[in-house]
């Protein structure tokens, strides 16, 4: 069964073009288009189908992408949100991720990359291209953690290094332990947090205040 997608974009031509592109993907289908976050909420309230994935523009009237993804996080956390925008600046990327987006793409993305991103988002729970990963790894956040997950002090120390460009061997040197021990921290955290990659750990670290300031 194909994974269902809703496109939220106030530019109808872009939304329809995306719908046509995704129509050629084997594993995905667009079930409808919304013109804004408010329009999406109204469709949900009128019993429109709830999708697996939402492709969400940021710059929209009435209710923009930042507000919309936060509402979705609070009301429909199972939906995976992929930001699809012309805005690729650090502030927009980090804010969308903090508000609940699980992926981020620019609108000039090639259709093959879009299909790959949707596949990764569906399978792994998140997708960030290399340029977005670099933004995530280079930006720190100082929020108080509120995860409800037991994380040891050494694991917290490891998390703060995941947002740097240090190799695991270099992290081991910083933590005065062996690379194998660092790998065990990585594996334990991935298991606890249901993550698979360093980028996923870095996103978690940023969103929950474990990143080094």
C-alpha cells in the first residue's frame, strides 16, 4: 500500500506540479493539497484523510510552516513532516526542526532526490540532506531537556560532541576513553532513542539541550 502525502503550499502551481511528480513515485501518493496551515486544520476537522507524510512550505499566509509543524507535533505526532521551502538559512532549518519537522528540502531539489528523501523519511523517521546536516551540526541550542528518558552523565557528555565535526576517535580522546567505549555510548543511545545515525543523535542533542555551548 502506498504511503499517503498531503502538500501544504499556498502556491497552487507549485503544489500541483509536486502532485504530478509524486504521482510517478511507486511508493507514494498525494491525497490532497492544502493552501495553508489553517486550511489543513479545517480539512482535518472535516474528516479528510490523515496522511502519513506532509510536505510543508514555510512562507504561507494566515498560518505559516513554523506554526503548522508545531500544531502537527502537538496534535498529530505520528505524521512525518518534511519542510519543502525556498528558505535554506540556518534559522529556518533549526526552527523547523525544533518545532517538529523530520526532514528538510529545498524546492529546487531534483525529483529523484525527493523520492529518495521521502523513502528515507518513511523508513528511518527523518531525512536531512548534507547541507542541512551541516547546519544542524554547527548550531547549538540551550533548552532544558525534557525527554523523560534516562541518560547517564557520560552519555550526555558524548551527546554534546555529536554536534561537532570530531571523529569518534577524537571524541574518545576528549572523553579519556577508548573508541570502543564511545561506540558503546552511541549504540546505547541509538537504542534508547530509536535512532540510527549520528545526525539523528545530533538533532536530539540540539533539540534537548545536550549540545555544548
